[in-house]
């Protein structure tokens, strides 16, 4: 009953805009897709001074990576190896670039003036999506709608639902449902870096998202959107724990479900209220579940506002950060990651603000998320405490993966501006394989409570 009451309270705040949110865009707006807008709604043209180029979309799949072995766990290789930084933003010159920085980057530059910096490179917009993704987006532009006062979405699967969003909840659903791999199998390393050293974590993850099967298009439903299983390999005190989760399309009709195998008791239990600000395994409690990918899960605890579009320097084409040539000892310096392998480019982003609803609880009363216009992935998240002060700053690095012809998250860095610690989440550099994407071979039956028990044992 308490959960149901929370759900009713959560959905009520969306009523004021639900009628507007359900209205499809006009035919003339939809006709812009593939013309002055890219197929996912980004402005095709560059900016006035040319520092943001026009979208070229000249490469698809492995065209820029001729040696890439498809769906085999290939490590990222830099497709722009000869690029050099145009300039470097430091604490000494940051005021010159202040209008193109988010608050999190400003705070890091100020906190570490002698060591933190941002190398800025030529902006590149050279990769495109497969035709079926563009066709799906065009269909969604004409027909998709949010349902149940923002808690669900009615759209065709496989691509974003709202290429020309009219409000915050539509932009959030784009972030939740961008073009992603159909299947994922990976082992990634995590490091919590403090003044006392590094606490290592490692997670094995297996994921199935039927919505992104490149051979199948269907309508979103009230059922399961994706299935995931994570097994904790490090730290030793958490080793052997396994979590299986099911993500719904509609959070008003279905809860996110999860089961956890505990190696200590050798029992599987359902995890009540899984998500939100419950701590993430293998990072010493320095992250919460719904900040993986900067935000995930139900939108119910926040009022979401689309605060327009900006030009800012964002992490982009982050091949060097994920390169096996970059060892952890060279990446993980004490106060913050080594800036040298980072690549920042000037791009346009949508600004999405989430403010906690009255009566709701969360570790972060306010969060501001910046969404890359070319992919709808989150690249920054500024997270505020109960006094309205910036508390944590997350920076998500992506690169284009030929395995599914889309942007994929490599490492995300979560900075605690109060303690001075940070988490490097999802590193692949020293793994023998990178993510194995779109290899198939997974079924919903692989993601049950019994599956968690079998894997845990």
C-alpha cells in the first residue's frame, strides 16, 4: 500500500502537461528529419563560427575501423589518431570559456587548479545510424506518445521516441531509450580513488534488450524492456553476489524487478524497491543505482524540465580513454583521472533538469543532465545536495562502436566534490576483451531468480 501511494503521488505531478505531452508533432516538423535535422533530431548545420561542424555522417559501422572484428569484443581504436588539442582549458583561463562549461567542470577546475584541465580537440560529427534506426525514428516522430502521465511510452522499438521533444519527460525517455546494443556481455573494472589509495571493483554483466534486436521491430508494451544480470567479482568482501533485474516499459503498470543472490546465505531474495538511491555494488557505496548511465529507471520521483539547448565542451570520441594501451596506473591519478588522454569537443546539448517532487525522497534533490544532441546519451550530470550546493559531478565518455553502429559508454567518472574522491566506473583497458555486443545467444529465461542462484554457485 505504501508503494502504491508513492506511485500515485509520483504520477500526479505529470497531469498538468500530460495532454500536451501526448500530442504528436506536426507533419511539417517531422518532414525536417533527414533534412535540416539529422534523423534523430540534431541540427545538421554547424554553428555560426564553424567551431561545431555540420553533421557529415560519412561513416557507418566499421568503415572507419577496417581491422575491426565484429561482435567479438574488439577494443576501441582511435579513428582520429593524428588529431592534436586545439587548446587546453585550465583554472587560469576558464573564465574565457565559462559560457561553454557546465557547473561540474567549473567546480573541478577550481578544486584542482594545479592539475585538472580539459584538452579541447576539433569537433567531429562523422558517424551515422543504420537506415532502420532512422526509419524507426521517423515513424516515432509521427506517432509516439508518453502514457500514464509520463510513466510509460507508446512507440516503435529500436530508436528514440521523440526526436523533436516538447518537454522534459519526452527528452528523458529519449535518454532512457537511445539506440543501444541488442545483447551485451562484458567484464568491467571499477576503481574508487581516495586519498588513502584505490579500492578495486569488478563486475561481470550480461544484458538482453529485445527492443534493440536489429531484425525485429515491434511496439513498446506493458512488459519487459530489458533484462540484466551482474555478478560481483571484486572487491573480495562482495564477491559472488549476483543481481538479476527486469526493466519495464511502463513504470505505472510494472515495477522494476530484481533478485539478489547472497553468497553468504546462499539464498536468492527479491530486492524491494530496486533502483533509485540504493548503493551500487563494487564501488564502496560511492554511487547509487539510478546514476549508472547518469540516469536510469523510473522518472517518478522528479519533475523534469527541458531547459533548452547549449553549446558546451563535452567528452567525445573517447577512444583513448578506453584504449588497452592506457594502463590503469597511468589513468588513475590521485585527485582526478589523468587529463592527458581525455578528448573534449564543442557540441550542442539538451539541458534536462530534474527536481525532487514534494513528499519524495532521494539522495539528490536536484540533478542537471546534459544530453548530446547527436545521440541522446547523457554526457554530464551535476548532482546537488539538500542545501542546493553542487555535490557530485559525473562525466560519461562515449565512442562509436561498429558492432551496433552507435555511441557506447566506455568509462564514466563520478567525482565527489566534498570528499575529493572519485569513481572510475566501467573501465575496459586491462580486460582481455572489450564489450561483446550484438553477439546474440541470450533469452529471457537466462534472467530469472534461479539463474542468479546458478551463476552465484
